[in-house]
């Protein structure tokens, strides 16, 4: 039984933000932050729909959901919301029916019913939160490097891949600027004891 939480396609969030900046290059009001969440959330919605179609084309039963359909409840901090709770009933029913469930990362729904986003890297946080809510065996994070390194292997040739790391070590690395995992995803994993594999 599998749940997949994809991000937007590479460069898509930046493209969407650039469109908004063309209209209002210097100002950002609270109302605009709400609209930025509306705009940037579409990148993940395209990804989940395409992934569900690709899985169906391979003969698998798959269904996609936006964060608001699950629902993933967040606070009201547009563009940097925090997940408050996840209602897992709909997802569990699909898993029991043998479907692969594909859920948008990076987004949720505030108490007033507005779409919110979790900030850059928020899909990792979404994945860990969904894994925690479902009490998953583990959460796998797929990224553009094959694991967690002592430093960025694209910059430092001598970087070593770590076999394991504690939540505390990953939290420290994330707080010092490591871009492998968003800091909130590591906090979630530590708090709810979700085994993470990068």
C-alpha cells in the first residue's frame, strides 16, 4: 500500500511566481499572499494528476488528491503554513481498495477554506506528515542525490554519503543550510518517529 507525495515539476513554482511578480513586482500584501498560494499550488496539482494517469497507464489503480481534498488542515500563515492535522479516512479507504494514492505536497487548507502552501521544500514536510498520520512503515524521500552527504557532493568531490543519521543530526544539518530535507520535515519526523530514507 503506497501513498506518493510529489512536488511540482522542476522550475514550475518559480515560473508561476514570476508570472505574479510581473503584475506586482514590489508589493506583497496579506491578500496577495493568499493569491500566491492559489497560484503556486497548481504546480503540484498538475504533478499528481499526471502521475495518477501514468500509473493507470501502467495498469495500476491510482487516484490523485489536492491537499484540500484529503483534507490537510493548516494554520492561516499563507506561503509558510504549518500542518495542524490530516484526516486520513479517505486515503485509508482508497488504500484498502488497492489504489495507489497520490497527494499534492506543499499545500493544505486553512480554517476558512483557503488553500495554503508550506514554503519551499514543503512537499517533504507533507510526505512526512502523511506518513505520520497513516503510521506508515517508513517515508522515502527521492531527491537529486542518492542520499545524505557530509556536504554537497555536487560542489565537494570528497563528500561522503552517510549510512544513517539521527533526527537530531539531520535537524542540525538542515538548520545549518543543508538542502537535502526541509527543516520542518525533519522536525515532523523526529516528533512522530517516522523512519525516513533519503
